[in-house]
C-alpha cells in the first residue's frame, strides 16, 4: 500500500477561464452536436444565461495531481470510476478555481493480490468561493 499519511493531501487551486473555443472543441470531441454548446441565442432560448459546457467538461479542467507524491508506478494503475455533482452548469465566461485532495485510501483483495484504491476529490469554485461542482475519482493500483 502507498503511504496512507497522504490522505488529506491537497493541491491547487489551478485557475481556468471557461472559454467558448474550449467548450466547442470539447463538445465536438465527445460527439455532442447540440447547438446549445455553440450558439448563445440557442443557449438562452433553452433557459441558460450563457453557453453551457457539457456535463463532463469538468474532466478537462485538470487540477494539480495530489497523487504525484505517492510515487505510483503508472504501469500498474487503472482508472476505477469518476463522477461529478453540479450545483449549477459551468458557463462560458466562468472563472473556475480547481483543487484536488486525496480523500481516502483502502485495500481490497483480488485474484492477483491486494489492490490499493485511492479516492481523489476535486472541487471547482468561483472566485468568491461558491462551489460549482465536485468530482470523485478512484484510482486502482494493481499488485
């Protein structure tokens, strides 16, 4: 198991401007051609104050990685899961401060031995501190 004393270790914030070109390219990359991600008039007609970002866009707003101090052998790492919870959509024009924290570590036995699970929590906040989204991802370190 990696050093469990690093639970609680955090990084950031990294500051991002949510820009139109980034939202448009992200939507195109996931194959979402909904015009709400392209056109402000369409977005406003759909009830948005500006062009929203697709729900998984937060994955593109990368914080510094708090796992970097763990000395992981990335040949043994698997991406276990990822989820986001939004307080409101991200919009073009938002400035988002993104932080990450190792929130939990635990072990489970598998067929090939003990696997370490590292849970990372990410938060995106506006400059005044308002939480826009939080994310949770699990990294699995194979034996």
